C-alpha cells in the first residue's frame, strides 16, 4: 500500500521497550512493502517522529519505562496528527486502553499477545484510514485551489466584460454622434438643394418650404409615423428639383399655356427629380414621392398615370400641398386661402384623394395667416429716379459690376436714395431696383 499522491512506501513507527516484541512485529510486517521504524522508548519514538512527521501508523506499547504509551501517543499526535495510532495493552489493562483512545487519540487497541492475522488486518485498516485522510486532504486542496482559480478567472472575466461593455458603449456613442452628424449633413444638403430650386422658381422663393410645411402638418394629422413624415418633408423640399434642367421660359408658364412639346418636357421633371437624387441612398424613398407628386387620383396625371391608392400616400399629400401653395401665390389676394381650399374641394376625388383634402384645411389657414397682410404689398422694379423715401428694398441692390449697395429689407430714405443714384451713375446696373410698395 502506498500513499495515493506518490509511490513513497507507507512508514510505520513501532515503539516498545521489549526488543523481542519489536523484532517480532518487524518480522510480521517485513513481507509488506512498508518502511518500518522502531524505537525502544517513547522518548526515542518522539525523536524519530519529529524527523518523520509523515509517518502513517504508530504502534505503541502502553507499559514502558519513562513515557507511558498513552503519554507518548498524546505527544505523538501533535507531531503527526494524521497518523493512525494503535496501542498495545495487556489483557488486564482496560483503563490504559480507554486512555489510549481518549487521550492518545488511538484508532484501536490490541491486547497482548496478539493474533498475527488479526493485527495485520488492523494495521491494514489503520493504514487505509491514513491514506484516505491524505487523499481527502489532497482533494480538498485541489478543490480549494480550483476554487481560487475560478474566483480569479471570474473576476478577470467580469473586468473583461465590463471593459468590453464600456468599449461598446463608447463605440455606440461615437456611432450615434457620427449618425447625427451624417443626418445633419444630409439635412444641410437637402436645404441647399431646396435653395437651388427656389432660385429657379419663377414665382418667388419658399414654395418648397411651404409645401413641406403643409405636407408635414397634414401627414401628422393623418397619423403617419415620424419616419414617413421625415420622408415626406424631404420629398416636399426637393419635389421640383427636376425643374433645374428645364428652360426658364417654360417655368414662367402654367401647364395649360404650354405647347404639347413643352408640356412633354415639363412632364419629365418628376422623373428627372427622382433620378437626380437617386445616387443618395438615404433619399430614395423620398425619390419615389417626388416621381409621383403630379399623379392625379383619377389616373390622369403624370408621369406614370397611377390612380387611387397606387399613388404613394406621401405623394398624394404633397400633390395637394403643392397645388395649395401655387394657388395661394397665384391668387395674391386676401381671399387666396379660401379660394385655394375651395379649388381643392372641387378637385377632391379627381385630382386629389378626397379623404386627404380636409386634412389640408387647418394647416393652410395656419401657414398663410400672415399672407393676407402680405398680399397688400406688391413688388415693383423701379429706376433710381422713381425711388421714394419709405419704400422697402425687396431684393439686394448691386451696381453693374456686382458691388452690393443695399441689402434686402432696407427702408429707403433721402440719404440712401441719393447715394444709390450716385452709384448707379458711376457703375450703372441694367436691372432696376426692386421694392415693396403698398397696393
Ligand atoms: Fe412639380
Ligand atoms: Fe411644386
């Protein structure tokens, strides 16, 4: 029998004051693969034990001069606590046996003379007990070490997860920031495009902006999602971007006044508009609405002649808003809004989706609230000599070579009229001065 941890033979210490007993016990155990140490007294036994604390079994006689077996075992227990201990007693020495067990922590007592077979069996059991204790200690150590390692790994893992979570959070923040900046860039681009369209607009600026205002408000009343509303807003701002390539002369006319070839060119602008923004992936949904903003609900519009719900909802809304803004501008009176809304009602079910028309009423009234007052004014192009104090400049005034003299919004007085006339004498401009005057 060996210790489980290694192949070192188990060590047995026998203590007896009688040499012949030591000899016979040594002989008895000689066949086994044990390392047998002997001591002639308890004192010597302790000395040997202090140098061999991994001893597996101690067999001690009780009755010895000097240290008794019980006393020896009691002290031996401190030196080799895991060793199994057997005490040898005479038949009559029951008290010593009990002491040996209680004080000396003996595992068994064996009475002299012993039966060899019985003693060998007891020795084996005692050694097995020692081996089991050692194995148990070894396994406990392994489990404890594994637990420590696990704890260590756990805390490392936790730190790693926390670090990664922090990293992911940082990346998310960064992505969000980039996204916002991209969205802002896109919005800026849309505004810039929209500004370009307004430059070409024969009827004056802010048509796209007004169409967007009306469409967004109506879409909100129709209960559309924020994403859909955003797309409608973008499409409204850019709905006439396809007009950029169309000759000025055409843009100055109503569609009814155009020759049929002119109408054909004009009718291309929704498709050209969609194609123009198609390279920008984020604007493709808006591109579809742009394509269909001149479809009629009864299928008689252009470019595809779609009818009813085949026309995208956003395009049906933009179509009404576009008409309302054009009509209000064209009518130019304080009844312009009512006139436009009346026309919308007339067209309901033919040109426009009848269920959407009522949604446009209050947005239009809100948007053009100041328009009636605005309609009291008219823009005129005057020569420098016709300028009067109190008129308000409605477009930037520049000299012939392009030098800015007065900005839009400036109210004229005698002084700036005089300096303007002088500038026009030195560096005449071919265009007149645009001012707003009361009707
Ligand atoms: Fe259009
Ligand atoms: Fe338009």
